[in-house]
């Protein structure tokens, strides 16, 4: 018989190596996840009080409130006219690995019909060109989910309620449009650099392999293979980045720092 271990018990994984203070806040991660996505699961309440989920496309306003285009005949629209309370689940693409290890966000608030959505219409069609076929149908209207609460889950063991004012005022990461391109490039062409980052900048000296999992304005996140098993590592940039053009020089600067650290250690051992 297998004895179950309580989730969150003392036998947890090793702490993240490197500088964990350079992780973005959950508010920033939430706003960036909303900006990087375009579809979510909208849940409204039926007349009997049951949650009803459906897939919708969305854009967002300057405060991170999703804006959707839906038909009056759709069940979620009928629900929203009777009860404005709703939520939207937005998830990071599952890709490889356990989907429960990916980031997701639940936005809780109220749905409101927009009266004169000229700007929203323009922005929506720029992101969702397919909607041009039905945007002008009489039964289609724009609605906004005004966010009251946010629940961010970054993966196993990483979750929090994000204050609404923090969510609204948080900045979207400037690298979100091309972060995956940078990650793929580093993993496919510069695996040796990833190892050096882990060894010299996160003090995982026995690292034999390292994969870049993420990059943002504050630094990079790695998964390293060590003699004691896999470890997560966080390496911060010298200063926060303000544009995606600054990413390449910042990554190169980290490599030069790692090489310099390696040279200093070599001289110390002579």
C-alpha cells in the first residue's frame, strides 16, 4: 500500500538557486499573461445559478480588463444580461510537459455591455481579423469584464490572490512578444551558455545541463541538471529592460559576467 504525502508537506523540493528577488511580481505576470493571450474560458451564471463555461476571444484595455465580442443569441450573453457576475480563465499554452505546471489566471468581475466601442472595435479587429465577418451583425456586441479579483497560479506551489489595484497598475513585460523566440534560440544554439549561467551565476557548480525556461525584463529562469537532481535557477539582469531590443545585449552581458567569474575562480585555484 502506498502512503500518500500531504501536498505542501515538509518534504518539498530544493529551493530555487540564484537571485529569487528578481522574479516579476504576480501582478506583472498576470498582466503579461493577459497581454500574450487572445482566448480564454468565460464563465457566466445560468438562471439556476450554475457556472456555464465557453471559449471566447478577447483583447484588453489599459487596466487589463478583457473585452469580448459575443452574440445576443449565445448562452453566455443571455446569462450576463440576467446576472453580470462572471469570470475568465486564461492559460499559458500547454505545449510539452504537465499542463498543470503552466501558468494560468482567473479574472473575477462583472460583465458590462459597451455603448460606443469604436476604439475597442478597432483594436479587436487588429488582433482577431476573423471577426470582420460578423462584427457588424446586429446581434453582436462588445462586452467588458471589469475585473474585481485575480487569482494567479504560476505552477505547482506558486499561487496568490492579486490585489485589483496592483493588477491594474502593473506593467506588461516588454519582452512578451518575442520571449519564446529568445528561449528557443538559447536552448537550441547556446546550451553551453545556459550551463555557464547555472554554474557561475547561480552557484550550481555541478550542473551538467541547463534549459532556459523563461526570460523577462528582470532576468532569466533556468532548469538545471545537477548531481542531486533537477534544480530551478534564477539569474537577474544588472538593470530591468525597457524594450525587447535590449534583451540580446543583456543576455550577452550575463555570459560575459559568467565567463569573468569563471576566470577569476581559475586564477584563484592556480
